[in-house]
C-alpha cells in the first residue's frame, strides 16, 4: 500500500522517449563486406592466404562500384575473420 500511489502515477505517465543515437556514416559497408567473406568461404572454400582474402574483398568493392578501403584497413577489419578460418587454409596446404 505504501507504493500504490507511486505505481499508479508511473502507470499513468507517458512513456519516456529516448533520442536515437546518432552515428557518423561509414564510408564502407563493412557488414556487407563481411557477408561477402562468409559467402566466399561457404561457396568456394577458405582462400589459400590472408592476402588472397584481402584481394577478393578489394575486388568485391571494385565490382560494387564503390570506394575501396586501403589494404591496412582491410587487414584490420578482416583479422578476426581470418583468425577463425585461416587455420583451415593452413591445414589444406599441409
């Protein structure tokens, strides 16, 4: 009973509207690039090297007609992907 009035006032209160977080637009579609990397592995298998993966994604950006990230940025963005799938390429080569 002590909090009954408070609960009722909260139920009657309008919902709090939170502003959407604004983010700077990205120059590159990284989610799509990562999906392309997954597509490559799924349909064609793991590329033989990290460099081959980087070249494939560069070619994909060119084919889309957009800007192409520099190689160091691609390496940074795809490092975790390669850490996950790269050992499979090394196993194939052995």
